[in-house]
C-alpha cells in the first residue's frame, strides 16, 4: 500500500506540538492490529486509529492494465524540461490575461 507520512505543527499553540499522520496497511490477527511496517512511536504511546477495509489501492480497480502495458512497451523517452518549455512557449496569449477576462465576465 502507498504510505503517506505528514508531520504538522499547530501554529495556534504556544508550544511546538508536532503531530504525525501516516497511512499504512495492517493485519488484524488474534485480536491485535499488526502494522505492515515499523512505526516511529514511543513504547506505550497512545495513537488514534481510523479503520478502513477498502482495498489498499482502490484506483487499481479502475486502471486499464492492458493500455498501461501497451504504453510501457512503447519505446519513447519522456520530453526534457527544455522541450516542454519550448512547446509551451508556442501557445499564443497570456494565461493571466485569460483568467482575468474570465473573472471579469462573471461580474
């Protein structure tokens, strides 16, 4: 499963209090929830657990694996940053002006 790890600090707090949010898979066996990877926690540290029995990668169910295999089989290199910039530079107009015009048209 894809693991997301995010640490945040509460800006409204008078003290620096860091919180960790981590998404990972776990297995429930013999009444105990066993994480699939080690956790950076102190012994006896209390945590909040949110349980979801959804598949680990729900997007995988919607992915067209045949198409992805065909794309992977293509022998094409990814464009360089310079090539992308050159292609974008050929687009006429100014995005900022377009956004302003659209905003003004809404009133």
